[in-house]
């Protein structure tokens, strides 16, 4: 018998012994850990953290509070193509394995041997469900075993559809968005059923590294990740060549969209938020409570506009107080820098900041924070900008734009929808308004100030003022 044959037999027996030892060790660990694992049947009744949402009496969203933005979906409401995008990105053998992908685990094991730590993890979607619902985010060998065994238990207890539903409603996708419906709203201001293929692939690329592949922060890396997922979808037969090419040519269209409120009632929302915290504590932010106010959204919008119009007109009648700031501009103009400074100032309600770039005889050119330039003509508020002297008097009317402004001034402009920008200023006066149903006492609209972000002090509920002559009708009515 040749030495080669003997060596081959020895190696074969050695491999068999090692394999048997690995299987025995794996079985021993499974027997040891399984009784300590959580009950996966609790996943059927899991309650995902969802924010407090506040609605008007006509079902319009007026407020949302909570760190995690989430709107859970049923599996039937998730577009099949969206699911395929996630399968291509995270686990294309999802429907073939039973919770664990042996190939992926072997790659993770080889990294562990070489580097001494787990890097890629080799996690399937089921293993990610196990981690997200039951385990911590630490990268240790023992946690990986728990993840594996939990995944096996989950696959025995739940259907593939139930696992996908849990996964797609739970995952963190950046910018406080948890779950795909929240991500569609945050990045595209859409529901999942309205997304394009390119947008689906972009969101599907986020679970691996929500910060690194965030299209709002790292657009180039996010696009590379998106294009890789599209190529995987093409390779797996999920999409055809035409759909792949069209999606790959799509520009990055993501932007940040906050809570999509349907009526502006910030003072009312804050009143209700405080009451909910008083009643339910911190759970108010996570248990998905829905609170309904008595206000009517149309009446509330009318009240908001009435307050804004009132304080704006009162402020205009008392004169123009001049620019908010003055910045020393150099040539050539560093537009990016000054746009950044304008963004720092931010808008207040309808009032936008603008930087004066040039002043002509009866017109002014200004830079907006989005980089656009606007022109204020003489009739766009310049002619009426008589200087403020005191509460009872104003200076002479200007004859040229140079009487009012100069290059480098930071001003406020405002515009009604569809109309030209007008020279304006932030009102120094405040106002409040309440309307009530005379029969029931229900509050139909409430405005605590001209802009909540400018001042959260609620002048309806927090201000203390003498009623003055307003009380006379009640006195005289009692005497009749």
C-alpha cells in the first residue's frame, strides 16, 4: 500500500473525527442553550413601539411624538417587488433555508479564526429577527449561537410570511425611521406602494449600515449600494434588463420629510402631549396611542391665518425696523458659506431669511438659503418700508432702495402662495385666538402665538393678563 493511500485514509479519518466532534459540540451547545432561549411564540403577539399621534375631530393628523417613527404593515400590504429587493440585499436564499445559511456561517467562522472576531456575521433575515426582537447588538460568539438557535425555533413556529412581516416592520432604516413604511415617508414622502424600483432598492440597502448608506448623508455610497442591489435583483431574475437599466439611471431623489401633519395646531398638540404624559408616563410615546382633539382642522387653519394676518398688519403699520443682521461680503462671493449661514437662521413660519446681494435704485436682489436669487421690486414692500421710530411714530417714506438696505444686510421676506416675495420682518407683537362651540364648550380652534417654533409659550393657557374693559359686558349683563 503506497504512502499516498495511507495518508489519504488518515486525513479522511481525521476529517471525519473533526466533523463528528463539531456536530457533537454543536449538539451539546444546542441542548445546553435551548432551555434558556426565550419563547418565540411571543412574536405572534408582539407590540411594536409606535409614536403618539394626535388627530383633529375630522381625522386630520395634527401632531406626532415619539423617538421612533413607525407605521406597521400587514404582509399583504407590502409590494412583492419591495420584498424581493430586501431578499436580494440581505438573504436571497430565505425561502430555501430553515433559518440558518450554512455557507454564510462558514464565512463568518473563517473570519473569526483569522481575525479573532466576527465581522460579517452571516446572518439570515430570520437570524436578524431573532437579534432585533430578543438579543443585544453585541458581537460575541455566545450571542451568535443564541441567534442561530433562536432562528431555528422561529422558523419552526412561524411562517416565512410572518417572519418577513416582523422583519420589515422592525428594522432600523436611519433618521428615526423603523420599518419600511416609515422609511418611505421619511425619505420620499410616500407610502410603500408608491415607491419606484430605484427607491425600493435604496431603502433595501439601509439595514446593513443605516448611516454609511444614508442617501441624505452619503449619496455616492448609497447609490453604489442601490446599484449593487439592482444588479443582484437582475441576476436573481427578480427584474428584467429594461427595469434594471431604468432604475440604475434614476437620480438620487431622497430628501428628509418629517411628520406629515395635515393641519397646523402645534399649541393644541402640545397641550394634549402633556396630558398624555401625565396620564401614561413615558409609555405615551411608545404604545401607539391615538388622541383626538375637539378642534376642526378647517377652523384651525382659518384661525392660524387670522393671527398671522393680524400681527403682520399691526407690525407693518408701526414701521420697518431694518435688517436683522449685517454680514461683510467679499468678492468673489462664497455662496455655499452664506447659504449655510442662512440655513442656520432658518425660517419662522412664512418668514424666510435672505441675504442682500445688490441694491439698485428701486429694487433689491437677495440670496435665499436654497441658493436661488430673488428680486424685490419697489412695489414688493420697499415703498412702504418707513423706518420705525417708536410705537406712535414712523420716519419719512423711502425714495430709493438704498434708503432702506445695503449689500450684506440679512432681511426677512414672505410670500403668499403663488405671489411674489415681499420685504417683511418678524413681528414683535404676539396674539392668541380661541373659538368655542357655544352649546358644548368644545374648543374648535386654538392659537397660542403667531408661530410655535418661534415661541412655544401658549398665550391662551399660560399668559395672565387683566381683562380690562372686556369684563364690562359681563357686569352690565348681570345688572339687566
